């Protein structure tokens, strides 16, 4: 196997791990239990809070997972207290969480690397959620760059602001909106649209707004684990605003279609 092929295979595995619903759920449970012992309901509420209100798993998905984690010695069930069963992370569970965090961080770095971010550019993270990419993008564009983090959920943006405050980021601004960015025409070098497009009611309006704020040679870096490739291409083809420049290991790169004058 050539080095390039091996790297591609590793990236594919990384994407499969970091975007698989079961992997994400297990990671959410381990992360929730890392601070203190919790009941099933407390775990659900903690995951909902940690994702800025964008994801609330059901008890039917949590209970079987807790059983599996117990069987694998990652979680220990504590004696029932006040009618609630609580669960505690074992040392094996803490070790697994460390590995998963490293895997998630590498996935984030590899994803934004495909957007070819440079120092001093202006970037929009559209549908940023609780700020999964904010810290990595902020560092990539440097102090002279600017990152706009847009989301419709106030709780998600509050979590972004916590990331900003904790890491003393001076180049990040939050925007609360479901579409309109409020930015000038042709202001941005890169727009990131990661794992959010499937949830938009008016996808054409979103793409129209991104087209408006991107510079003529601006780039739209796109991924959405909830959509098949044919659905992604179809959505972009219908809007007739962007064309596919490249299909990467983790993302798609779209560029603006030049309008006839």
C-alpha cells in the first residue's frame, strides 16, 4: 500500500469513527460520566446541554449502551440511591475517553485542513452548534483573521462564547440567526458548512446567503453525515450557485458559479 493510500484509509476510518452515531453516543456518555456519577436521565440532560440543545438521546438508546459499557468494564453501576441507579466511569473508561478525545481532535484538524485555511482570512462557521470547530479554526487563521460563528440556538452560542473566553480568543464573533448573517457582500474567504445542512428548512436560502457573503474566489467547505453524496450534489445543482471543485476524504469543496453579466 502506498503512503497516500494508507493515509486515505486512515482518514476514512477516522471519519467512520468520529461521525458514527453509536461512537458519538458512547463518547457523550463517557464524557458525561467523566466529571461525576450520573443516572440515565442525568446523562441524557448532560448530553443535551453539552451539544447546545441540538441532541437529546432517548433512554432506549442510553440503557443498552450503559449495559454494554458495564460488560466491557468501562462503567460501574453504583448502589441505587433515592430510587435512581447511577453509573461511574472506571479507569478503563477514562483511558478509553482519552483515546476518543484524541481521535475526535484529529478528525477536527483533518477536516479543517481540507478547507485550506490561511492566516488572516475571514471565515464563517455556518451552523456552528456548540463550537466543535471554533478553537481549531481560530488558531488556524491567527490573530489577524476573523471567525464568525453562526447558529440559531442561544445555548449553542453560549457554549461558543465559553470556548472563546476560556481560550482568550480575540478573533471570534457569534451571530444568532437561522440564515441572514448580516455581513457585507463578498466579505468572506471561506465558509464552513459542517453537519448542519440537513436540518435547514430552506436550504436554497442558506446557499444564497453563503453565495452572497463569499468573495468571487471564496470556498465553501461542506460535509454532512446525514446526507448521501447524490443528495448533496443534487441540492447544490438545483440552486445553481456553486459547483463542486473537489471531493476530499472528509469534505466536499464547492466554489461559486460566476453569474452572467
